[in-house]
């Protein structure tokens, strides 16, 4: 990545939905799977290619898990001006958690930018 990465407010991230999915596989130490649905909008004048992501999951007991990687769900989507990219993925937790993070992209001009993911909760249902 470039030496300087600037926040780009013209790349918006929206958390469309978060769903508790107990039918998905999960390890015994983190038995609560959640599916989240995300949309990334390009309100800028240049195409942007999403190159990387960083998620920080803070469980209510203080445990922190950092997830970093290339692209988004195995892709490096190019989002044209006025366009968007939507996807879903999932994460497993032991306790309720708060999620923060960012997507990192490269503009068609070669500049590196990042867009914050709005904080959201993975809240266990009362019946769990």
C-alpha cells in the first residue's frame, strides 16, 4: 500500500442487516454465528477498487479479534462512480460484540483511500 492513505467520505459503507444464524457451523468456544450484509457505495467521480479490509471485533468481555485481508469475500471489486458493491459474510462470537473497521481502496488515479465501516453490534438474542 502507499505511504499515505486518506479517508474518503465519498466512499460510503452501509450495514444493511445483521442476522443471528444458529444453524451455521461454529466452534464450541465461539458458538454464536452472525451473518452480516454490507454495501459499499462510490459517490466519488473516480472508479475505486477495494483492495483490503480490516475488521475489529470487541467482545463484551474485552477479547479483541482483528481480521485483515485482501479484498472482500475473495474479490477485489471495482466500483464505478455512482455504483455500489453488496455482499454478505459471517463471524462467530462467544459473547455480544461490537464491530468496527474499514475498507481500503485504490482510485483510478492511483491514490489509496479508506472508508470506515459504521460500528455495529452482534447482539445475542434474549432466547439464547
